[in-house]
């Protein structure tokens, strides 16, 4: 794990296109601003864990055997945001 010290309005850059900025420090909480491409999913860790658990429990209800979901297309990503349809000009 990389540990960095940042102050208010200071940022870190991840890769070429993700920027995390400290917006506010108040007591034991900080507010972060994250700038990332729309195709990059950003979740709080506890929310992602809850979503994963909810998805598993929806598929594996008590007393039933697990059913394998159909394989996604090769270009699909598990955490990709849906894209908006573009209109032809």
C-alpha cells in the first residue's frame, strides 16, 4: 500500500487520467474529489461489498443450486458504466 500525505486542495494522480483531490478536512473525516473518465467505475469499498453480497444472494436463494449466468461479450466489463446512445448528426 502506498501512503501519501496531502493537504486541502492538493491532489494525487493515478495513471494518466484519474485525479484525487482533498477538498476538505474536518475532524476525523476528509472529503475527496475524484476526476476520472466516465468508463471508470468509482465505488466506496463498503458499497461495492454490499452490492456484491446482494447480487450473490439474489442468485443463490436458499435451497436452490447455483445457476451459472451466461458469459458476457468479450468487450463487456463487470464494473463499466452504461454508455449513452449517440445520435447521428
